[in-house]
C-alpha cells in the first residue's frame, strides 16, 4: 500500500472556484480510478491556507506501478483542464507510511490544549 499525493496549482482566476474545479477534475478521472484494481480508497482534498491556489489531494493506492499506469492514462484527458484552470500540471508524489507509534499510555505532562482539548 502506498499513499499518492497530488499537488494541483490553480491559476489566479480559478482559485476562487477551487472546490467546483476539483469536483470537475474528480468527475474526469474518478470513474476510471474506481474501476482500477489498484484503487484502495477515496481521496481527501486540502486547500492551502497560505496559498489558496495550491490544492493537495491524498489517497491510498495498492502500488506505485499500478498508479503510474493510471496516471499516464489520465494525462491526455487532463490537458484541457490544465490549460483552462492550472498554472502548471499536477505534481504526483508517492509516500510510504511510517509506523511511528503515536498513542501513549501516559501523559508525560504534555499540554494538550493546542489539540483543541480543555487545559
């Protein structure tokens, strides 16, 4: 299992329509992705607060080779989308989750108020 991280750079005119445009992009690419045997779960979309033109899409996939084949097949369908709405083509990166232990049995005096918990 891998994690696919796509970074989309919308052009200035398209940034206010980021949600609508990412939905449109998903409608262009989603059906083939969902039929692909490598599909492992739905994507999550994140719009940068520092740079609202940057949208990051993160989703699981079975393996890199399978995804690279899908990615290459999607590119011709995305050319018009890139030309109309993006300042550059998407950047696709692959990551492997690290098994860092993040659950702890004791508090160690940590202040959890920054996590939205009452102090």
